């Protein structure tokens, strides 16, 4: 009988999706804490983000990957989940963390140029003692 890796079992239990969607989740680490992220890598995915979702498992989130650093802005249009957002620079350092309100269409701009953004359930960063200045380890990006 084949053995499954512990990480894969966690992925299945925390981020249950259709088999095709499971492939979109990748494991990253922030200050040693594992987080499974769905990737948003193109304009359509960046625009949609987590819109229209009813829930988000606690150990899962969305990682927005942009091709270059720039001042970014996010809003909560059509997003009913309370979220926390981290703006991350090109060296994988968290520059800002913001708490976002459901359905709030007010843009939240980064104060500096960033290349990555992570959205998670509101309070996830705080519960895991993750703060500005911490480093994100994204093994599949060099």
C-alpha cells in the first residue's frame, strides 16, 4: 500500500477542494508556520481573488504573485470573508499587514513597492505571531 506524505494529508484535510483545484495549492512558510496557498498569477486571478467564497480553511490562503514590484492596492469587492492581508517585497519580507472588512470597496494601498501579497482569514497573522519584518519562505520561487 502506498504511503502518503504528512503534508499531503494536511493539505487534503485543511484545503478540501476538487482534485483539479488541489493542485493549485502550494505550501509556504511564514516564520516557520505552514500555510497552504492558492496561487493567483495572472490578471484574471488577481482581479477575482477570494471573491464569492463562503469560507476559507484556517491554514489556507491566497498568494498573489506579480511579475515585478510596484505599489499595490487591494479591496474587498464581492468578498464576504473577513481577511488579513500582507504586502511582501521582492526579498520576501512582510512590509505591511492590514485587516480588511468584508465588502469594503475602499482600496488599501501598499506604502512601498511589493511583489507578493497574501490573503488569509482575519487574525491568522496575529494568532501565529507573524508581524511586519518577518520573512516568508516560498520554496517554489527563487
